[in-house]
């Protein structure tokens, strides 16, 4: 048997439709399509404003169990489900995040799907795409430059140089930039101080772009960014520095959603890309709202497992944007459940039904958590050729024990033909009118109690420990008028706990909150737990070592 084609080889065989033709499937007029080459485009903001009063379609969230090295295929399933709904005659749009260059060149790879369930042009989407991330990086670093420039020229706002909160960003995994000393070389270069870099997808500017409804909302949110504190601990904002207008100008084009297509020409909005462990992990509100007014069904995803991505989708994105999801798909693989059941990666090819049953505790926990938001759930079993009928049966049994159905999906190998059953059942679930969505907690709950609600009800932890200085910071946020904000929990994606090695469905653990950060413009408070990093590093053998150009100048090695 010949080896399967690589993702990029499959993508190159795609018969892409002209992007205006893809747009026409959603009745987007040609004059509203701003092409970036032949196969990608932005959609004009004026057109999007003109359709705001249209009724919304059905919103379907795709989430997953905790990620493992065995792979889950959440994006692949999102793309496959969109193609499957199109195959059964539904008017559908997909809404995804843009990939970050850091993971593309690191260990995780790209985020355009895989096999025969991909969005294309895959290499463009995974690299520079339409330049959105470059614009976000520029806007973020412009603000950083204006902070230091203000201090250099007399510091009229009284910024305490020891309490500058705004770090710089770069869209790359670069551990050497986590902690730096800047402005060395004498007075002409500014006041020396400790600082550092985060990865662009962790930037509050990224989160703001993804949560803003339009350009006016974008600029207002940018102005609310807290960049520093004064000696009396009062906040200095981007508006105080008069940086918000220029930042919005840099982000004008980036604010317009990007339109591409799947291998089967299903329209896909790919826009925005905040991380789900250190940000809220969802594509842009602008793209999701546009898709809901242009399609009868919208399939979107949230990053990492449901304990991070889905919780933030429900508690942050849906809360702020007024979205009401109609169905949730939880993706699982036999292989990943076996890892959760204690099987080593090298042994995953062997049948082990008992390990599937043990590991299925992770699946059941995620299903029960998602049901707790009032949205009906179905499980997608992303098929691998090594899966046995007995193992698949064990997954179905685990799903049934939580009161939901599990459907086997072969979209990676077969495209839309391999996911028709799931598409039919998801459409019926979304049309059933049983969704009664509600967030986990109310706005009025104190910030500390919001953190405790997530820990106890989603992570099933027994205790939350917060250092006294962090508690005082939470109190200051509340006193400054930010008590109503939701919390954005930053922790490892690999476990319900803060220990990435604790797989399955742990209970009774303690979660330590070591730092909190105010994202006043994005509209949430970040609680950093455990050892989570805001600037990843490259692995021992980064994916970048295998990426190159072939003799025809085409990119090779992306996955």
C-alpha cells in the first residue's frame, strides 16, 4: 500500500474556485469582495454593516478532549463537518482562527485542517496570509514604543517606569525574549528597565481585534488598554498616550474578515488567532457574526480542549457578542483516549479496550461540562486506521453514559463523504430548539469567585490558592470598575489540572493562581495558573528544519 499523501500535497491537488465564486455561495456581491490574489479575499466592512439586521443562522461549536501527542483533529473535524453539511444541501460557512507562525515553525504545525478536510491555500494561511498578524504586531509594538517615548520626553503622565505593564510581541516562539533588559546604551536610548516579549497571539490587541464588532468598537477598546501604573497605582491607558487612533489605523484592513475555501469549495472565514491557554482562543466576532448572517449553519471551533477553548467561547465570546450556540461537537480519537488511559505513544497501535474505557473519563468530563452550559452535545470520533471496532464501541458506550451520541467520522481520508452521518445529526440537533445557553457565572459575581467557579465546576478542583499580592490586585481591579469582567483562565491545555502529566479526569486538585493581568480593552481579567508561558520556545527539533522551497519555488514541509 502506498503512503498517504501529505497535507500540503493534497492541498496542491485542490480544484480551487475563484474567490468571487466562493463568495457568491453566500450571496456576497462581487463589489464587497476585496481579493488578495486569486484564492483569498477580505470582505468589505460596509457590506457587513448592511446585513447586520438579518436573522442569524445556527451556530455550531466544535471543541475536543484535552490535546495529546496522539492527535485529536479538531480543526480537521470543523472543516470536514462544514463540507459534510454542504454535501447534504445546507447553506454553510466555516469560521476558524488564523494560525500563528510560532507553532507552524515549532512543534504543533499549522492550523488549516488535514487530509481531505482542509482550508486552502494551506501554505498562505499558515504563513503570511493577508498580513493580519503583522498588523497586530505593529499596532502592539507602536504602543510599546509610545510608552517608552513618553517616559523619555519628560513623562507628563507620571508613569512609574517600574510598573510598565505593556511588553512587546513577536509572532515567533523565541524563549530568549521572555525576559530582557531594554534601553541600554545611555540616556539617548531611554530609561533602562526589565521587560520582555510575548508571542503575538497572546497580545491584548489580538484579543481586541477578535472581540470588537466594528472599527468604532475596535478603537474604543484599544483606548481602554492599560499600559502602566503611576506611583499611586492609578492606571495609564493607551488613550492617555493618544495611541489608540494610530493603532486603529494600522488595524483597519486587518479588521475585515478573510474569506477562503475548503478543498470542496465550502466558504470559510479565517480571521484572528488568539491562543486558548493564555487568551480566549476563538476566531473573530466580526467573522462569526458575518457568517451567521450569510449562512444557515456556521461551524466554528475553540482552541485546545473544552476546559479552555469551549469555556472561554461560552463565557467570554458568547457573553460579549450576544451569541447563542445551538449545538456542540466534542471531538475525540481512540488513540488520544488510550493515552489518557495510560498507554505510551509507541503502543497506541495495539488494541486496548480497557485503556479506552479508562481514558474515556476525560471525554465524559468534557461532555458533562459542555452540557452544563445548556447546549446539546454530540461526540465525533475522528477515525484512525488502527482503531478497532471494540475500541470504537467503548467510545460510544462512554458517550452514551453521559447521555449523548458518538458518531464515527472518516473525513480525513474521505472528505465530506466520510462525515455525512455526523452532519445530518448535527443539523438535526441544531434545529431541534433544545439549546438553552447560559454562561457559567453571572457578571456580578466577584472576580475571585469567578475564578473559583471555573476551577470547581470545569476543572473539578477542590481548592484555589491565590497569593495575597494577587488578591490585592484583584481588589484594585474591582475598585477601578472592572469587577463585572469575565475571567480568562491561563493554564496548561493538557490536563484539567495545572499539572500537564495528570491525564484523564482528575478531581480534588488545587489550582494556584500566580498572577493576574487586566485586559481592559479586550474585556476580561487573565488569571495565570501554574507554569503556563506567554512566550513559547522551539522544541529540540523544530518543524522549521523541514520547511523549504522546492525547485519551482513552492513551499514544502508545512503540516
